[in-house]
C-alpha cells in the first residue's frame, strides 16, 4: 500500500512512523508513506496557502490552488482508492473504516488546517472526510497519524501472532479483557487463578465474560440489548 500525506506541517510526521509496528511495516516494504508539503505547490510569490474567508469571520481558509496542484500532481501518476480529508466535521473514524481503508492500493490523506479547506475542493476532489472524535485539534496531522497507524497495522504480514489484530478491542465489537504477565503475585496482588490453570476453555470463557463486563461498564453504546 502507498499512502501520500499532504500537509502544511510535514515535520509533524517524523516521530509516529519511525517506531514500532508502522516502522516494521515500512521496513518490510508492506507500506510506503510519502509526506508532501502543500506550500511547495503554491505558485504565489509569497508561497501563500491560506486566505480570508468570503463573507467575513475569524480564521483563515486553505486556498484551492496549492491543494489542488498537490492533488493533481499525484493523481496524474496513479489512481487513488480514496482521497481523504482530515477534518473535525468528517465522519467519525471507527475500526470498520480502518478495515475498509486497509484494503487500498493507493491512499491520499490531506490534513486540514486553519478554519478549513475551500468547500469547492472538498466537493470536487475529496472522496472521504474523516474526524477522529468529538474534540478539536490544531490541525489534521495528528489525526492523519492515527488513521495511518490504524490502517497499516491491518495490512497482512505487518502483525505477528503475538500482536494479532483479531484480539484487538473493537475488532469483535467488544473491549479487550484485562491482561497479566509475570510475576503471578506482585505486591500481594494476585493474577486471577483461572489464567494460571492451563484450562483453555475456562480461560476463553473468563476472557469473554470480562470483555462483556468491561464493555457494559465503560462503553454500553457498543453492546446490543441481547448481550445483557
Ligand atoms: Cl481530523 N482535525 C482536527 N483539526 N481536529 C480534529 C480532527 C481532525 N478529528 C478530531 N478533531
């Protein structure tokens, strides 16, 4: 999979993709990430990328020209499965969106900034608008990192058995069960007996029960009525 990220702040992407699972996927050649500075596509002599909004109001708006020049320089090279715009007024990102996007060959992710992106670009070039939750970030960069991470770890070959995506919270619609490692007793606090029993069926049932309990308590919105 190839992911092209368009941003006004390309340096924000240095850390998140150079560690852990994403790093390994990139090293294995399972994914490639290219970061593009939208400012480099501005033909304005001052390299402007934003302007005042028509009708007045606080906040600058990302101008159409540089963003569209950046998009078209990429779409002239290859076909994109989705051209995603990161924006707090997009659809809220969920595991099923990550699952869907992880099947892409080429993805473009555009990071919003300032007051937003000129609506005409959104209407004519963007195929999907994503928010990562109901709060406001300074820009789409951190959100793009979140989405990219969630997608890349789903590419077959990225995770090994130990990090299998199948037991992730949300993948089966439930939160994960608690986990423990050695020592079996730490400061007098004991690991639940069943996990030390070696009895696979009981362990499976305990985890299932814990998942349901935890989900009921913390995220009842994830449960169907018949789970109660
Ligand atoms: Cl994608 N962008 C910004 N600026 N804020 C957000 C967001 C995105 N998702 C949640 N908050």
